[in-house]
């Protein structure tokens, strides 16, 4: 398939999803997100041979929120390998991304690294191995996306921290079960800063291109994950990347993916490309309404999936 064909398809999608932009509801759990204009859309493909195509507001940056959880897991797998799985599971949660009850029943071991508790415990693991986690994470995105101007949105990070109580409750609960080593507030500050990293769709697709390329960053040739870890991470994304709606996403899109409450979604077509989409209006599961439809249209129009 040619790049020109990808471009034509993305242009069509940007037009077709327009009526959906006003249908979702922007995340309102912090003021910094509640004030975002819902009427935005962008989609970008980054191919494993280093080409980019984009449609919509391509230069518009947004905080990546939970899509950062994929990089958190990546950095932790690099440092801990399989030992990480003693502290976090690999199963879909079947409950809300910020559920406390499951954590209580399951003795402080979160179901997977893509729900909040799982990402927070993974941050705790990273905190023990990095001297300045938020700068390291920012630098990782800058290098992989190839842009030194990428920053952390301080207003969003501060707002998350101010309204941290539920995430703090999860961390304290894990501490009570002996599954948390560092100071809760310090780890949460890192976690919120990871969530508040700002990228546009092109940068987001590019930063995660290694997921489509057997763990190798196609710009630098650097091995980010081993091929085996890359397969395992993509498998977990397929089963657990879309909060409590991973089944519906898998059914409609046929690719592994990860969403964030800002309205960002990343999806992976192994050996071909990563695709990032952004539209802030969310459905009841916290996933972008136009974003999911855009990826569904992409998979239908190009007749692609992992199956
Ligand atoms: N910063 C958000 C939180 O922890 C991330 C939520 C998300 O994108 O799922 O509540």
C-alpha cells in the first residue's frame, strides 16, 4: 500500500468523523482537561520505513495521559524483565480503570499495567531505578519522537496532583499489602508528569514506532524492547489497553491499542505502522468517540488487522 493511498484514506476519515466530534464528553475530573475544546481531531500514521502521513490538526499537541503507561511499562521491562510480573498481573480487569475494590480483593496486586493501580506500581518500580524519572521519561519521548521541544504540561500535572486522592488511595492500599516501596507522593508526582507529557499525533505515532517494528526504533535502529517483550507488550495491549472496553475495541479495530482520557489513542499494526489519533470527546468508558471510529474506519478501508 502506498503512502499516497494512506493519505487519501486519512483525509476521508477526517471528514467522516466530523459529525462525531460533538458527541462525546471531555474528561472533567480536573479543570485543566475540562476546559479543552472538544471540536478537535487529528490522526497520523508512522510507517516502519520512517514515513509519516497525517490528517486534521496535525501540529496540535495534547497530554498523552494513559498512553504514557505503555512507555512506563517499556522502561520497567527494560530494567526488570519478567521479575516485574511479581508485582502486577497480565489479565484484563473487567472493572473501571481506577477501581479500588479489585485491588483490595486481590491483595494489592493490580490486574495489569494499563489500569491506574498497575501503572502506579510500575512507576514505583521505575522510581527505584531512575534518579530523575520525569526527566528521563521526557527525554525518552524527545529522543524517540525526534523533537527536543516536547514538554510536560505543568498545569495538567499540578491539577492531577491536586486531585490525586483516588490514585493516592490505590498506592496506599498497595503499600499496606507490601507492594509499594517508595514515598507515595513522590511516585504519584512522577506518574502525573508522565501523563502530562504533550505530543501531537505525528510525535505520538513516531515515539511508539518500535511497537510495530519488533521492538526496534526504526529511526535510530536502537533495540527498545526485545522482540519477545515487544510481542508480549502488544498482546497485553490487545487484551487490556482500552480500559473496560478492550473487547469492543478489539472487535471493531482488530489491532492492539492504548487510550488516554485526553482523547488520545495509539494503535499498532505489526510490521507496518503505528497510528495515533486524537479527539477529546469521550464515551462512557473514557475512550475517544471519534478516535475509535476513526481507527475502525482505517481498519475497514485498508482491510488491515492483526488477524
Ligand atoms: N492521569 C490520569 C489519572 O491517573 C490518567 C487517566 C487516563 O488517561 O486513564 O487519573
